[in-house]
C-alpha cells in the first residue's frame, strides 16, 4: 500500500475542494471555496475561506479573516461531493 506524506495528501485534498460551491443541507448557497486554513502543527483543517459570498452568506454575519473573507468552520462540513454541504446550525 502506497502511503503519501501528509503534506502531499493535504495538497491533493486542497485541489479537490478549492473552487467547489458551499451549500447548506437545505440548498442555500454560501459561495465558493477560495482557500483552506490549516493548523500548521497538526495539519488539522480549521476553516474554509469563501470567495464570491452570496447575499445570504453576508447577511449571516459569519466570522471573517483579516482580509474580510467569510470563514466557514470545517467542522460544519457534512458532505463533500460536487458541492460541500454544511450544517447551517453549526456556523450561525
């Protein structure tokens, strides 16, 4: 079995997730994943950084980074496929 080093696996995961649309379980669109924020020591994925947030996402007054981009906690992600599905109750 070929096991990839953690950093290489993170890069592969990042490529699969960046650019995907983030939606709630009920289908409300939040925006697209622009970047990911990792804990550098552990490699734990902390937040998704949104680009092109929808009006709906902006009205929720979610946490933002220094640049003013909306952050979605990765712990709220319930499914990853064509979209990233988040549990809305976990982020508001």
